[in-house]
C-alpha cells in the first residue's frame, strides 16, 4: 500500500511540474505511468483499495492541474509569459464620475446603434443601449453602470 501511495504522490507532483515547466510531454508521460502504476498496485491490494485509488486519482489530477495553473504566474517563466494588467476588481480602468450617473438624464449626440455618445449634465459620455437604436437628439436615462460601460435607455414620457 505504501508504494502505491508514494507512486500516486509522485504522479501528482509530475502533473504539477508539467504545468510549471515546459517538458514537451515528458513529465506528462511520467505522471501517467506513475498514477497508472499506483492504481495497479492498489488493485493488487484489493478491489476496494484499487477503486479508492482510481477515484482519488480522478479527483486529485484536476485539482493538481488547477493548483499548477494558480502557481504558474508567480514562477520566473510565468512572470515572462503572463501579461500583467488590471484586474476586474481594479477601479483604475473606470471613471469614478460614471458611478454617480445612474438615474441621470441626457440627450444622445449622434445615433446610438447601440453604442454612441450622449451629453449627460455637462459631460459627453460614451454610452451603450440595451440593444435598441436611438436617433440623434433622443432623450435617455442612465439605467446601469458596469465598469466602464454606461448603459442608457430611451426616456419614457411619464418619467
């Protein structure tokens, strides 16, 4: 049982190493051989042990791949390959003034098909509609702000 556990651990380590280091498949072959050998040794111990190892391998291999992918950007090779940039949580890519526009009204400058410009207050703002086309001069209301997208809809007469 101990050799099977060691082989399974070695195979999982090879899986992580394959994600982190370019080996052109050599580490993948070693991982496959190690995991298959671990399962065969486990089946020699008993059917229940073999099925347990088979289930463990089926669960742990994807977990190890995901762990390797999470670690990859922090490796020296990953730092060269993964472009740094803004995350979705970063506020740097958005105009803070846009957050206060929800509920404000304005006038379309040029047609929105479905993206265009609108004058809201004293600012010209890039806006998008929810799919509708708006002609020049249409009165709009800001219904949502998602990141750098200001979503507008035609202002209803009873608004």
